[in-house]
């Protein structure tokens, strides 16, 4: 009985994991002087990467999910996690 319960729970867990696909949908649109990449998750546009012919790429990101995009020059948040070594064994 325990094995049957374990198998049922395992199948349910695998089914839930298969339904939560986190891979973004990317639409690439080449234009004459730029390359535009639109990133969507579950059909909702959340990021646009614009790569001009000359110059560095920049991003338009919808941080709140309200459709208002803010420009960022890179995806680096600026937050640095300390990597101190406290003790080695």
C-alpha cells in the first residue's frame, strides 16, 4: 500500500513539474538597423532586448507586470553576494 501511495504521489509530482514550464518564448525580429528579441512567459511579454547595429545592446524590462517597461543597459542587478571564507577544513 505504501509503495502504491508513493508511486501515485511521484506521478502527480512529475505531472505538476511538466506543466510548470519556465522556458521563455523568444521572438526575434530583425530590422534594418536593430535586432529585437521579445521574451514571453506564459504569453505575457516581460522583457525586450534591443541590439542596435552599432553600440551595446540594452533591455526594456517590465518589473511589475503592469506593461510599463524601464530601460536597463545590462541585466546585472548590482547586488553582490559576499564570498568570504569563514573557515576551511
